[in-house]
C-alpha cells in the first residue's frame, strides 16, 4: 500500500472528490495517490509508531496507534 497507488472503490473516490466540507470549504479528497502516504506520515508523527496495513484475503485492515501507547513486545 505504501508504494503503489490504485483505486479500490472508484464510486467512493468520485463522490469524495466532489463534496466539500461545510466548515472549511475544502474537498474531502484532493488528489489521488496521496492518501496512504499522508496516513503513514501523519500517523507516525502523531503517535511515534507507523500505522500498519494488513491484507486478509479481500479485507484490508488499518491500525492507527494512539499517542503514548507503547509497542507490544
């Protein structure tokens, strides 16, 4: 996920790129291909631990770590 870009749900991408936040006026999806990188960078900056993507057959799980929670040993 961190190294290649592809759209899993084209309908959702189309929808999110057209709607705007009432609060900020920004679209929810600015450009394709930057979401995973942003999640990894911002998640690690927040908690000190890199978010974890795991694929289980057709299911994708993303683990975002809370700030201050130590890594399991």
